[in-house]
C-alpha cells in the first residue's frame, strides 16, 4: 500500500514520501513484458517549509499531480536553514531520484556545487539561475508582469490613494514584484502612493503582520505581499483592519485565506511548471537550459476574484483586459528594476 503524505526523518531533513501502490502477483502469473523503471522526482523546499501555503506548497502540488496523472514516485525534503540546501540536494541525488527540484533562488550556490557531482541526476531550479550543465534547467518567471496586473487592480479599487507592498527578502527577484506592482498602480492612477517594506524573512508571520498594520495606519487600503509565509501575516492584518482594506495574495490562489478580504492573488504557475518538467522527463523530452514564463505563456495571472469581483468596476476590468493583452503581445514592457521604473511612462488606455 502507498505510504501517507507525511514526512519521515532523514538526517537533518524531513522527507515526505509518496510510494506507488503495489500489487500482489498471482501464483499462476508468468513473466510479462519488462516495464520501464518508475520515474522518481523529488524537491527541496526553501526555509519556508512545505506548508507555507505559497511557493513551496505550489511546487509540491505539482509533484503530487505528477504522481496522480503520470504514475511517478515523489518526495520532498524540508530545509530548516539555508545551510541545509547543499546537503538536502545531495541526499536526494544519492537516493537515486531522476529529477530533483531546487525551490527558490537561494539554492543557486548549492546547486552549482552539487549538480556537477551527479551528472546522471537532472536538476531543476525554480526562480533561480542554473549552472550551464547538461543536467540542469532553470525555470524563471516574469513576475513583474503579473504584479503589474495586481497593481492595476489595487489602484483601481483603492479609496485612499495609498497602497502597500510587503516583500520577504529584498533582492532582484522580489524587486520584480515590487516594480511591476508600482508600475501597474501608476498606470491605473498616476497620483497613487505605494508604501514599501521588506520583512527580511520568508517565515516571520508576526513581522509581516506588524509591517502591514503600520502601512494600514499610514493609509494603505490594499496591500500586496511577496513574502512567502511572512505574507500570511499581511493578509491577516488586512482582514482584521476596520473598514474596506484588502490584501493581495501571491504565487497561488490565496483568496480563501480570508474570503472577501483578499482582493485577488497574483498566481505564479509553479505547480504547472513543476508538473511539465516531470512530464517531459517521463516522455523523454526533458531539456537543460532555461525556460521563462510570463503573461503570454499563462505562467502568471490573477485569481478569478470569486469573493471580490463586485469591488472592481466594469470599466477597470475592461482596462485590465487591455493591459493584459498589451503585455502578452509585447507592446507593453513592464519594468522589473528601479531604473526601468523611473523611465517607465504609463500607457494611455
């Protein structure tokens, strides 16, 4: 029988194992045709853990989907600290996994050290750069594009004219979220103000909530987070605030965290990206290199706003469709850095 999806301990890491259900052979059975070995795929979480309800959880959903639809064997390793990354990647390679996912750009250095030692193991890093080796693939997203859409909706709904952005750890990746969000907000409303703060952690829910409360006290009535588990505190603060204050989720559909108080979620299709990589491995189509996904590739999109659609005017939704189309066809290039944002001129809609 298959084991439950609960982790067991391996060294310093917690490893979750999903094993395919086995069958008892009949006493009269004769040897049948040989079957291809079952593909084994595994992932290493960042320090946010498997239950961050965001980035790592989305990747794990992709592996579980691959198990269900493709019949592969999947498992995960949880990292407690960044220093665990190298050990955990090596442990999964030693266990004979065909495909090992490194979840997050903070694993770049660990992957550069581990991947050359395991030429027969294929590695995929999500949101980071991979070494130029035949067994490595980097999957990246144009996060600024999806964040632009979130900023456009946020500014369209805001009553105060002040928005908030709460990031996790400051760096080029999360700056893409911030700059895209600010550009989208400026496109919807040139006089908008965006308050920006970084938690400095992916796992500090309390600090995320504290920073969000401060932004709300300063007038922010829509707050977008790109902060992993820390961002759950941002959504909590928005939901608990008096009046019409909204949070915006990230990476996966977080609208159900606080129905009616999460305006929308900027969904990054990490689940789909992980699933497609496993599918390519199963079908013999896996390729090393780099894969980049944006609005055009449907790698980034807003949630359906099941609880909040009435808060957004029909005119704002019409314009949202226009900017989405322009991003997809390349006529609207979204800024991903501070320099590009300073040079950005909001388009006429």
